C-alpha cells in the first residue's frame, strides 16, 4: 500500500541561503535557514567543516561565497534574525567531496544525516576515494535516515521535496525548496550543471547517461522555469535557462547519433 506523506511545514518566505565552495574540488555546500525560526539545514557538508561551523554558529571566519543573508553578526542583530539551530544534515549523493566530512558535522551538531539508500554502498568508499586526492577523511558516516523519492520531508520548519534523479549515482537526489512569492530553489548535486551534466563514468557509482538524462527530463524540467538551480560545482543557473540551452539535455540537444542528447 502506498504510504501517504503529509507535509506540515509551509513554503519559506525569503529564505536565508548560503553557498560555500569547499575542498579541493570546490564543491558547493548550501546552508538554508528559516529566518523566522532559525531552523537550519546543511546540504552536502562535504569539506571544511570548521569553516561551516564557525560561520553558522558565530559568524566567524571566511564565511560563504554567496549568500542571501547577513554578512556579519551586527547585520544579523539589526535584522532581528534568530540564532541558528542546525536541525539536519542532508545530502544530494554520497561522493566523497559531498560527504567526506559529514562525521565532523554530525558530532558537532548531534543531528541525523539523511541520504538516499541507493548510495549507501558508495558512501562506504568515501575515505578511499578521498585518498586519491590526498585527502585524509574520517571514517565514513552512516546515514541515519533515508530520503524517499518524491516525498516532502520536514526538517524543523523547513520542508524539502526529494526528487530522485539517478544517473550520476544510483541514489542521487535533487532537493527542492518552495518559496512564497519568489523563485523556488533546487539543490541538484552533480546531476545538472550550468551548461553541462554530471559525469557518468565514476567507478562504483552506477553512472548511466541515458538514465541521467531521463531523470533530468522527468524530475527537473517540469519545475517552474525561474527555479534557481544550485549545482554541486560551478555557477548558479535556472531550470528555464538549462532547458533552453543545455547542450546535453536541453531542448536544443540533438537526439540522433551525433547529438549528445541520446535520450529522446
Ligand atoms: Zn558526484
Ligand atoms: Zn561533486
């Protein structure tokens, strides 16, 4: 029997979103806060945990590379922003650049880590994969809770819809946040990039270009065109821009043997 899932949290109004490019692969870690409650989630806390903790807890250190929030503690106070409380760690997928330092964040915040179960095996390899880049990673974390395809998950007052988008990895997911009277935001990991798509040739990941293209076409293209896309690497983009121009999966991609867009 199908289990019904009732969403309790409302769309956010004016969410406070910060992007940090972390680690040698400059992976985008996103921190999302509800300005009303202070409830905060960390998406893909894969590296530089002390930088994240320093900024989230007390506005010290380098801070984010992109933000819709205050740039210092004085500004936060002026705007009557509540103290932030991290309520969950959530991942788009389990490649080491996205998940390698989750154990440090888990220990500091003592909250559950959410991952799609189809990436469980991949997660056990994080330490080994990191070594290839000269990274000494802690023993890999195990996910506490499973992300479930198509469902809304409430993390405190923040609600995320999980769009399961296999193709880059088996358990790859995109995470959608609805915003009141403004564009929504979707955190896509390495499924989609500005002008490109995720690699499908990484060992032990279950990569498959046709599956990836199908995931993008069925899960991402139906979203509102002005939805802001936060890829795991590189610049921000929108669903509309990628639909129109992405050479691999956009409307302009060829579907014949000479086109990149093999999936019709
Ligand atoms: Zn990846
Ligand atoms: Zn990545």
